[in-house]
């Protein structure tokens, strides 16, 4: 959960594709394809947290309340924000997605994504 909630998660997906490609892991044509498929991965992750992991996300909310006095699941909020932003970038900018993944200075827009 913290990984998907990270403020630089979307930018790190570019590097994840490179790792998959170098390791010969199939399933993605290019980094754009990985980004498109990320929303489905997130949906699967949410279902697993709720069903297979006995709703452990409720414990996360309790953690934030106990530790920080915040009655919210900050991880879930950040994950939703990341996926919503990714959906927006892909729908609005298509192949120009790199110019909109700028957090942490991790992704260089002029770089050839292939």
C-alpha cells in the first residue's frame, strides 16, 4: 500500500517497465502499456485488501487515528489520487504522458520512452 500511495509512484512505473523489459517479463508492449494496465492492477489490489486479506485496510485507518489523530486511511486516499491522476494524464495527453509525470525529477520528458 505505501508503495502505490507514494507521491512518486507513477514516475517509478517508468523504471518498473525498464526492469520488466530487461528481465524478460512479458505482459507489456511498452511503458505506456504498463501505465494503461496500472488501473486494473490497482483494482485487483483493492479487492485483495478487502476480501483475501480480511479487510486489513480498516487496520490502516485505525493506525492513522491512533498514531496521528487522523480518522482517515491516508494510504487509500493517496492511492486513489494517484490512479485518478494517471487516468487523467492518459486520457488527456496520451503518448505525451511523460511531460505530466514530474514529481521528484525522476522522469525526463524529452527521453525516448521506448
